[in-house]
């Protein structure tokens, strides 16, 4: 996560592609950045206190006002 506690999916995809190539991340058929489910599984295991902001397409640390679960509006 960045210093401000966020990690945008586009930034993560760019880093993954630069380090590991296109097998673990890329652009999907809809034109959105995407991360291989196996990578997301490991990320989720390593960051249990992170939530996914669907509207912003980024991960951030959980806050007191968040809904239960990882997925947030």
C-alpha cells in the first residue's frame, strides 16, 4: 500500500506486469486492468485488514465506518 494507505488497481497491475509479465496481470476484454485470481488470493491472505473500494477501484486499510466484509461501495 502507498503511504496514504491506498493501492489503486491500475498501479498494482503496472507493477505486476513490469516485474512478472502479462501472465499475472493485464487488461481484460472490457478494457479494465485485471489481476490473476491466484495473485489476489495471496494479496488477500497477506492483507486481512484491507478492503476493496469498488467505486474507486482501489484497496485501502479498513476504517471504523466500513461495512462488514472486504467489498465496499
